[in-house]
C-alpha cells in the first residue's frame, strides 16, 4: 500500500517538474533576447562614443573658403583641433584632422612645441595606420591605371595616380610617361584645386595646359573616400603637339600609331554587343558608324 501510494503521487510531481523546466526555458529565452537587444543598443552607443563626429561638425574645421571661392587651409584652426582632440577622444574627427595635417605638411609649419603635440595626437590615434589604409584603399585604382595605360602603349597619352595623403610624394602609378615625372614625385596645387571644384560642383575635364613650348589636353578625376574626402586623383595627360605634329602630319607615323592602338595580345570568343548590334554584325556591319545598317 505504501508503494502504491508513492507511485500515484509521482505523476503530479513529474508534471510540476516538467512545468518548472518549461518556465525556466522560456525565462532563459526571454533573458537572452533582452540581453541581445541591450547589447545591440550598447554597441551602437559605444560605437558612436568611440568613433564620434565628422571634423566639419566642429568649429575648428581647418578649411575656410575665401572670397574667390577657393578653400584655404587654416593652421590656427588646425592647432585648436589638435589640442582639443588630444584631450577629448573622437576617433573620426581626429583621423580626419591627421589626414588633413599630412596633406598640408603641418610638421614643417608647426613650431617645435606644437610638433610635439601633433606627434602625441598622431600616436594616440595611430596616424601611420591612416596613411597605410589610404595606400591600401588606392591599390585597386593603381591597378586600373596600370592596365588602362598598358592598353594604349606609346600613344602620347599618359595616365597616372596621385595619393593625396602624401602630397610631397604623391605620384604612385604612372604609365606612358610624357611629362618626364617619376614615381614618388609630389604635387602642389592639385588638392586645393580639386577641393575648390568639388565645392563648385565642377569636373576638371578636358582642360588645356601650355607649359613653355609644350601643350597638353588633360583630365583630373578625384577619388573621394567617405571618411576623409579627396584622397587621390587619376590624371590623363594627352601630349597635343606630339599627336598633331608628329603623328597626324606623317603618314608612316599615323599608320604606326593606329597599328599600335589596335594591337592585341590574344583572342577571345566573347560577345560584348547588344542583341540588336550582334544581329547586325552577323549581317556585315563593321563599326558603330557603318551607315549601311
């Protein structure tokens, strides 16, 4: 009798145990969800706290547009920003300030005591990594410049890449050299001119340069990175006198130019035409201005 009584009383205990387990599981799931949501918002808060604001949201943004609508670097504002961001952590603004400082060669413009402050700022925010990240960011652009240039060899059309994080040694890729420059050569007014045109919403496209007896048709394309602004530029320089005087006026040179321009290294079986153009090509259309079609 005692054993029977013990067995019949076990069912309520088992039911209660199962109910307790269910409650605990539900409670654990709810707690996990709460912690997950809390962690998400804490992470967002921490991210904002860590990375901060863009530099142009501060009063000490070190550029000012003058009456000629040209941006001017303001060293005094740079100094203010330097001191502020050394005492108050703002990763985004500090990295942008360091990037601008490197672009404008502030080390040579600051007095020795301010150079020490800048060195401390540079160390606090790992300034070397900012330059390294920019160089890495521009690697694919360098590859584009090299491959485009090699597609048109000995054509009198130069293409190059400037890394504007280091204006004193900005030239990092160069193909079909017609200007006589070398890798690691610097640039002077390119950055400010690109900034000015960015403000005026202008492209630096198809402009003429006359330097002594030399004449060029040029295009400069800024490379803009969200966190830092203009970080580089691809420039195309056409040697106008070479094409007009050496190529266009001499039959042999002209033929050689076009042979070189149309030269290929290998063949592929690949269609790059639209469906309509493909059909016309099969019927005999030879080029995009073939008026027979």
